[in-house]
C-alpha cells in the first residue's frame, strides 16, 4: 500500500484526548470532511434523511426495480374466521455483506421502513395467513412458507444495551452483557406487511406474538437461556405520537422515554465507501469498526472523532480552519436529529419481572400462550372494535382482499407518508 508521505505519524504531545498514529494531510482532510458535510447537508430532518437512505439501500440491494414477491401475492380476511401460522425461518448474520440474502429477508427489506441488520443470537419468524384453521400454530422446524400470504416479520435477539428507563425499572445500575444475554429478549424487528398493519392493527398482533411464552421458550432452548423480560423501543419517537405497542397494557407496559441520543448515522454504501477510502490511505478500518455492542453507533462516533482530530492537526490551513467550524456545527445538528424513544417491557404475564429468576420451578402464565393472545387480539379488533377500529366496522365482518403495499413503489410518490 502506498501511503501519502505528508501524513503525520504522531500528534503533538500537548493534545490531551485520544490520538491516532496517522492523520490525513490537508487536502485529504478537506475532501473527507466535505464528504461528511455533503452527506448530511442535503436533508433538513431525520425523516428526510431516513427516506433517502432507504431508497439508496433498496437500489443497492437491487430491490428498487422489477422486484417480485416470492410468497403468495394475495390473501383474504373474512371477519375473525382466519388462522395464523408462525414459522421459524432462520438465524440472520450481522450486516448485509455481499452475499445474496434469503428471499424472506429481501421481502422484509421492501416492507420495513427501517434498514435492518442481523446480529448476535438473532432468530427470525414469519407470520402467515391461513384458511386451513382459525387458530394460531407455531411451526418450529425451519421452513419458509412460499405458498402462504405473509402477515409480518419478527426478529428476536440478545441485544447489549444501555437504557435508563429499563435500568430504573429493573433496579439495576449497570446491565452486564452476561445478564442481558441470559435473561432479556429484544424484538429487533416487529414489522407487519401492509395493508394488514393499517387495516387490522397487524403490528399489535405481531407484538403480542413476539412476547408469547412459545417464542420465549424456543429462544431459551436454542441458546440455553432463562429469559424473564421482553424489552423494546418505539421505532420513532417525537416524529410519531403513537406506537403499535400502545393500548397493549395488559401484556406490554410503557416504562418511560430514553434519555440517550440515537443519531442518524451514515449508512451504506457511503459508509463503506468512506471507510475503504481511508483504508487505502493507511487509516485502518480497525480504528473505527469494533466487534462490540452498538457497533454502528460506535463506528459513526469514532469516525467523527477522527475527522475532528484531523481538522485540529491541520488547523494552520485557512480552508481547514473554516471547515472545522462548519464541521462542529454540522455534527451538533446531526446529533440533535434524534428522538427520545418510548420504552416497553413484558414480564410474560408474571407479577414481577424477576419471579422466574427466584422460583426453583419456572412459573408459566397460560394467558401469555399464543392461542390466548390470538383470541385476545380477535376480540379487541372484531368483537369490541377497540384500538380505533370502530371507524372500520363496515368492512370488519366481510371479506377483505389484501395485496402487498411495497416501499419500492410507495417511495416513488413524494407525498407518501414514510413514517407509518
């Protein structure tokens, strides 16, 4: 590898914060900082940026044009007389890489407004519509139901996290990785297909399924864990005044809002392009990418720190000096494109979250079994018409045909409400 001989090998000793063995010269500092400023400078809000990032992601994955859903293309819900199958479909890996993703993940990508990643101890499930029974069945042997209409996706994992409302709820000052991996389950993805989500409160059904005894027990057996708490956060905070977890208090409880910031980061392909460019100049990727929790957040923050350091080292240059001020303003603005997210927990129907940490024989609340949860959902939607369903009463008890609404088509409409 040919390195720029003008790159500095050491920082000056009076600098008191983290140093780097090699920093960019003036011209490359200007280029790299302008790349960063250009990425965030084209959008005014986090939602605008998330929308653009999603479009680029779909194009990179070749899902923007000519995508064909491999599952049943339509389904009919005729009142409450329908069944659901829950399938275990796989264990996704961290990141997308260059490998071809399974069909169900590609379908998730054109359904979910979020850009999703695999991770540590991830387990994926697909929920489908069936007219062969009117109950809910969990198929534990791995298979992908191409012949059925998909109602939504669930991904569970063990996520190492720092979350003040959760820590206060548990009465634990510091959540260790071992404790979380053994006892806390995080639904990383709970995404209904549309229009099942909007017409039939599909997100609420998937939320209930994700914290069922059966999925917890399946995860426990797979990873030899003793999960006692289900935990999640709303995807959007102040941008949206409601969440699919609202009004599920009987099973899922709101415990507060996060204080921590969740910045909108540089996403691929631009992130990898920038890291590869730095790597070719002898600035190793290992400076930014670590095999640890919150990997994407830490990569982004490490990159910001490095660019700030390069600006400081080259501040004698007039252009760099001006960029340093612009960069600080941009970083402050980007870090403020954040939202306090709502935090929710489930104790699997037990009075206290730690009951099954103490009990010599685990206690199971049968009301949290899949069938009880499905019966509860049907009662709320079709009989009581709760959760805002009264306005849909005209079609609730007659056949409703559904076909998928996909983001690769909807995002072409500038008026499409991306936060749904």
